[in-house]
C-alpha cells in the first residue's frame, strides 16, 4: 500500500498543506489544480518522488527493456545540489543507454476509456552543444517501445536540434501496414515538430504536454506541446488507442540525454492554457513535509 504523503503546495500567492486525502486550497496554475496532481518529483530530497499515487522509487536499468531493474541512479546520472529550477535537479552528465524511470502504475493515470492528462517538466541545456549525436528523449512514457503506445518529447538527431512531440497509439492502430517510419510523409507520422526550441545553457525552459480523448475508439485524440507556457502545436485527429498493462508501463527520463532535468509533475486531466501558464510562472508545485 502506498504511503500517505504530506505535501506543502507553494504558489506565487501563498502556500497550503495537504495530505494525499485532503485537497489544498491554492496551487500555482489555478484553483482546483492541486486535486489533479498524481505525481511530483522535485529532486530536492534525492531521486525518489515527493508525492506519488503509485510507487515513488526512481528505478534504473541497463536498457529500455527494463529487465534488470533496481532502485537508484546509474553511473553518469546524479542529483545536482542547487542547480535546479528550484533547489536541486537531476543531472544527466553524459549520454548513456541506461533507462532511468518511475513505474507508471498509479502515477500516470491510465484509463481504458476517454483518457486525458498532463505532463510538466523543466530542462536546462544547449541542445546543439550539449547533446551527443542521435535522437534523445528527455521524456518517454510507454509499456513497449517509442512507436507503440507511447507519449514522448525528443530532440532530433542532428544539429540544429528540433524539439518534437510524439503521440503514438498502438503500432497496429497508427501503422497497420508496418510502413518504414523514416520514409513516411510528415503528415503520416503522429508527431509535431516545434522547430528549434528556446533553450540555452544556464537557462531553465518549461515543457508541458496535455492529451485528451485517448482511448475513445474515435479519431478525436489530441496531444498538445507547450513551451514556456505557450502552446506550440498539436498531434490531433487520430484514434489514440493505448492498450497498456499499467504494471509494465514506465515513465522514462533522460534517454540518451545530456543536461539538467527538474520538477516532473503529472496530472489526471488536460490542463487549460491558463493553468499551464501558472505552472510556468511558478516554476514548482510542491515541497514535501515528512
């Protein structure tokens, strides 16, 4: 059974104390937002999450297959004291094939019908200088693979690096003929290319993804990418069928990534534009009380 967490939720107007069973009265982003939080990792108190409806433990594995999982951080990944957007941060020092992840069950509020949610996090890096050659995913959430029931944010493989949002339904749904991805026309790919992002060394940039109407059985799914509080574009008009086994799905961080990662938060609904702007303005959602 999961622990009951006590969370201090901080906003630009004040703060309130909340347990996982009692909603707070104020949260950066707008009234009522606090009731939608399912997961928050500030990395200010070590690698594990501050609040989680599922498992709080940060896991590592030698690859994205996650078949040799164990708690803790792999070599080359560490907590960076004082380097975060607020407090400490997760620092990926070098490119690695290791997987760093949280278990998705409970933390990613998966539903088999009409599923919606929001993912929010902060990055600090110069993509063109800091990233090694090849694709890199600061965030990838899936049970199986990047192209099979997965939501991800990645950087393209060559300079100048572009930031992209992928919202890939079950492979047999979005690509039933198993066509080669690299030869597909852009409109055939369930992804949005935001171009060169406004990132820089020594600067923190906010990334958020909202998604709604997944697992409806209709072509009405929408996933939207926000940068620094502003919507940049969407993957829309697709039948977003995700048949996960929640026990096997993972929230993977920093795949082949080099840079700082901070303040990962997940919500059980698609936040609106004003709420996303509030998250960007505040920079954080919570600090723990133990």
